[in-house]
């Protein structure tokens, strides 16, 4: 094989690529020396919001300008955007108080042209595209105490139940906003949560869903859930005879069976005296009683009780 031919060919390829690179470099210099126009978004940052007022609108946070300059000066701006933001001190803005509860702080953007020109000092031409003005609308700050409602679901493992009622700590929140916005709400909801395979008590931080233009001292609360292992139990309770006075009666049946679930810890603490059963005469059917379970121990869950109807006869 003739390796000298390959060396000559590789040398020609290298020379060709260098020529292409030099041509591209000079082409780029020519293009960048020409003038171009680009649109640039300049961020606006507001400082020193008034303590006794609350913002009720969403002010413009971008000033858009069109810059004319050569490509060398514009290439960095095109890639990285505006090198600085416009800082707005709210107490220095002009104030327009209306007859209603609203107060407006505003600035005409054209008054910031000098500052904008300083940001792009080398630009040959800078033209403002918008907005014409920056307007912040405020209302007097009001407060309201509102209940928090959890949006939570629980899936427990077999033989486990929630003891009592899950608690939010705290379950009320004081919110701050305009009076008009506070009048529209009576509850604050938590984020939606699903807890699965539960077999023990837990405490979980849960976020609050606060409406727009509304603040609060805290943005989350703690969900406290007590979980215990439960078992099924049954107890037999006599039906009371106080539904009828001064007469001897015979009941059929004389007792009711109550089926319930109870934690293992409280299983031996449940007594028949903890239950209150009431019998009332059914005036539509002679000799019939309606049975009601009026009271039962806290911490248990009633599955069912039977019977709910009994019969009686008066013995003369």
C-alpha cells in the first residue's frame, strides 16, 4: 500500500478545513459588525411594600425594550438577557388615592429611560415597547380567623382503626388580606393527602391551600392521627321496662345483642353499665317496641345491635 498517498491526502484535507475555518471566522466578523435589533425583557423588582396595605393586583414585572446595536454588543444580551433589573422603591412611587378603599402606587415607565440607557450604555438606540406604566393596587389590610378543613383519606391495615378523630394542630388560622377577599371565604383547606397501610399513630406536616393575595402567619399545620389495633366484641344488654308504668309486662326478647369494635387496650374495661338502651312503645302497632341505643362508651365503634324491634304483652 502506498502510505505516501494517504499522507498527502490527509494534508490536503487539513489545509481545506483550515481554510473553511478562516472563511467562517471572517464571515462571522462581518456579520457581527453589522447592526441588528433585538427585543429584551428587563425584570422589575419591587421593594418596601407598605405594612398596613395589601397588594390586590398582579403588577407588570417585565419592561420590554428594543435595542439597536452591532452584533458584537448584542450577542451577550441575546444569550444571557438583561444584565440588570429595574429596582422600584414603592414609597418613592406616585400615589393616587380613590374615594373607595383602594390606593394606587404608580410610575410612568418613560421616567426610567435614563436608567434603562445606563443598563445598555453602548446601545446606539433604545426604544421602549411597554408597558406604559407600572401600577400597584392596594387595599387596607384586614384579618380573619378561619377554620382549617383537612382533605385527607386513610387506608388502614386489617384490625386497625383510627382512635377518636384526627386532629389538626392548629385547626384555625388567622389570614391577612383585603376585606373584600376575606368576606368571600370561611374555610381554608389543606392539600389533598392519601395515607395507606396504616398500623400505627403518626404526626405529619401538611400544607395549606391559601388563596391568592392572602397571607398568614403559617402555611402548614400538623395532622395528628392516633391508630390502635381493634378487635370485635359483643355484649348482651337487658331492655329496660320503663316505657310503661304501673303494669307488669313480659318482653320478647328481653335483651339485645350489641356488636362493636374496641381496642385491645380497652377490651376489659367495657361493662354493660356503659351502655344505655331505650325502649319506646310503637303507637302504630299494638304490643310493639322500638329499641334505641342511646349511649355507649367513647372509643368504641358500634357495628350493629339486634333486635331493633321487640314485642311485649301486659300481664293482668
